[in-house]
């Protein structure tokens, strides 16, 4: 099937059917490529650089990046091979100057490359080129979560001194980390995690192991006590975190903080060394391993870890937002509520990466199957009368599978979805990055305004109420234009329909009324909703007031009873019955009450309309309104809002037919 004809730079091994299909394109593929690369320059510099990095991987003389035998390797072999790829990748990154401060400065990813004044040659920084060159591997790396989860946690939750101590080790890959949150018993329910971190004062003995808390443990820095990391139950075993099984030598462990007084302050982050940085052997008290084969993603060593009274330095607790001093006293730093939410960014960013990976998998799959559908042929263009399967004239032209509508119907929506998912993931990452930058700025400004609380480790906790007032004022000062604009937009979105409804209700009550019809409607409302007649003109005001109170209480009681019934139906999951009742009520309101209002309108303004047309309008109005209210999928929001306003106007117009005594008393009782 190969074509040896000149193809203008296209390799001669490209199938001619593919060349023919690509020639039919009505757009410039290179422009779409540049768009995907985020390359707005005419020179396509980003695209050219990406392709240069990809060629380095493809033409690497070591041969370690070859993926031909991946599917024939044992899982352990693939893990070892992937680590070899990682080592070679880091060598290439260093040779390209990825860790050169003069080359990068602060131009990388600021969320991961803060404290760049401590960067030295040889350390690999995480920037856009890292993603390009690692993607060129076309294979997964067991070290991926070191960049994606472990390092961002240090940046987000550790203070400046801790970052200066840990980040060089991370960037030089001497410290390889994972994010250990999920346990056998709990995962996303973070409050229920069972792993504990109990404070041990300097010189005290661990009650279980007899170990003494020294000034500094394992080069951790900072004296004054230690933490005992412990897995008290089987269900507290960390289970499933990627990179934990074989690869990492440190873990950002999420554990319950218990101070020197025995008070549980909830979950916090602790940097725990799991393996030796010299020979990769397990640290004392740490039981760690791989959870075994999975359906997919077997290069990643998802693992388990159990901690038996493992001692770590006091300053291995992430102390950007909370601190524990040498005496084991816990205190939170004074930062705005918004700034403290930066702790949640890491897990959200991982979700964004999952979206991008889903897009990548879908793009690969659709690319392969669409290309195959272009070269694979089945059937003939003109049926030769012999079944169209090759039994007749061999000169007949075969059909490409891609030409069949059923094949296009199956593939093209998936291709379009891959684009949508890709740009959704990119937008989510960009938005989260913007949120993170804003929150970090809030943290930094909070730290400046509190007079260096970050260095005093909790001294600000005892500064009294004056500190609180300063913090409150500062939170107001930090409201950005975007936040104000969002607030005004939300207020506008809520108030606009209400104002329109009030105006239309007033106009309807005023201009859609006929005196005779109003008297009839008032009498009907009185008969239907009141138990004591107050229409007698000889009644005294006191009697009318008392009667209207009773009538109002009856109406309110009926409404309360119906509300209670709805709550009961919801509580016992009678959703079909509940939905049926609400649909029926909405249909009756729009059809009967709306129809009556329409009838008064055409009578008031002498609009000529035949009976058939009248009923068609009313029925269609009721059906469309019910659908727009309860089945909003695919219906423009403005249509749904219009019917909600119409429902309120019809109800207000109908209730305007109460007599004055009942109307005002009912309003007061409600």
C-alpha cells in the first residue's frame, strides 16, 4: 500500500489514501497545530521548539525511549524501564539548561518555581518545555506525581524557610515525593482520616518505642520537638497514592495533628521520609509497598504505607498557615479566609490534569481509527451484482470505510469531543493558576500586614481583638475588581427577574381588569378560599377583621400542610409522585389560570379571535411552559426564566381578586 511518489516533503511511506484525504482539508492544519501549542507568532516558534524537543527524544542515541516492547514487558520491568527513561530525561533537561537560573529566572511556572533565588545549575525547573519534552516520551512515568502533586504542596503549604530547604532537593531529584492522603477507610472524606501526628517535646520519650525527640532528626532543620506519625488502625493505612509503592523516598502525609496538650486540631500536612536517600531502603517504622497490577496505568506504582510511631522533625509540618511551637502549642496564622483556600488547589489541579489526559487518550484513539478508516476498504462504489465483495469485476473501485455515514456518525463526534475536552482542561488549569496566584498574593500581603507573623510562629494569635479588626479591614481592602464585578453581576442576575416580575404584575393587575369580570372573580375567590363570608356591607370593621384573620389562617394552614406533604414525599424519595404533582400544578396554573387571564385580556381590549385559536394558544402555552420549567435540557435559559416570570405574574393577578380585608390580613400573616 506504500506510495513512492513525490509528496512534497511527506514521507514516501504515507498511504496515498491518507494523502488524498489530507489534501481535501479546507483549513490550514499548521494553524490548528499552532493553536494547540498556544503559538500566536507568525514564525511558529513554540511549535518549532516543541518539535525540536520531540526530535531529541525520537533520535536519542541511548535507545531508552523506545516503546516498541512496552506491551511485552512484565509490570516490574516496565517500572524499571520507565525509571531509566526518567533518568535519561533529566540528563537531557540539564543539558538543555532547564535548571539554569540565567535562562529561566522567574519565567517558569511561578506556582512551582517560587524562591528561585535558591536555584542552582543542575536543578530542573518545571516550565512549559518540561511538559513538551515529557509528552514526547509517549509513555507514562512513575515520577509524574512528584511534579503534579508533591511539589505544588510544598509551594502552597510550606513557609519560605521550608521551601528553601526542600525545593532544591526536589528539583535535583534527590527528594522524590508523593501525596499520601487516601487511606483504606477514607479518601475524599478528609475529616475522617485516621493517621495521626502527635507532638513530642524535645527530650521526651515516645511512650511506645522509647525514642527520644532530639533537636534535629534526619537533617530536617529546626529544633524543639518532633512528630510521631502513626497508623493506629488497619483502615488508617495509606492506600492507592501513586509513586508511593516503589519510587518515592518522601511523602506528603495528611494526618490528624495532636498537640502537646492532646488536642486534635484536624488534618494537616506532614513531610515524612519513607526511604533512605542513600540506598532507597525503608526508614524505621515504615512499611511500604506496591498494591499490585491494575487494569491500566501499570507504570505508576500505586502503593500502600503504614507508619508505626515514625519520628519526624517538628518543622516537617507544613507551616504556612498554622504553626506548632517548641512547647507543642498550636496556633493559626492570621490570613484571610480566601487565602487559606490555597491548600485545596492541589487536588483540583490534579482533576484538571485528568481531563487533559482523557483528551489525550481520546485524541490518540480517534486519530488511529480515523486514519485506519481512510485506508481500510470494504464494498464497491458500484454494486456489480455479485454481492459487492470482490467476486465480480476486480476493476471496480472499493469504498473507504470512512465514506460510510455510520462510520462518520461514530467517529466524528468523538473527534469533536476530544477538542472540547482538551480546551476545557486547559481553561480549568488556567483558571486554577489564576486563582492560585491571587490566593498566594493574599497570603503574602497578609503576612506583611501582620508584622512578620510567619517568623514569629503564632505570636500573632495572642495579639487580641485589635489584630482581628485589622485583619477584617485588610480582607475588605483585598477585594479585587473581578470580585466586585462578579458580585454586581450576581446581584444583577438575581434582581433583574424579580424587578421585571414586580413591574409586570403591577401592570397586569392595573390594565387587565374588567369591572364585571373582577366582581365575578372576587366572588369566586371568596367562595373557594374563605370559610367566613365578609362580603356583607353591613358587617362592622372589627367583624371583618376577625373573619379575615380566620380566613387567612385557614389559607396559611392549607399551604403549610401541602408544604409538609411535599417534604414527606421528598424525604421518602417519592420523586415520581412529587414530580407528577408539580407538573400537574404548573400545567393547571398556566393553562386554566393563564387562559382565564388571557380571556379577560382579549375581552378588555376587544381582540377578535376564534375559539379554536384561543384554545390552541392556551394549550401550547401551558405545555411549552411546563416543559421549559421541568425539563430544561437544551432549552435556552431565557425561555425558562420567561415562563417563571409568567407563572408569578399569573399567580399575582389571580390573588389580586381577594377582597381587601383578606388580601391585607393574609399578607400580614405570611
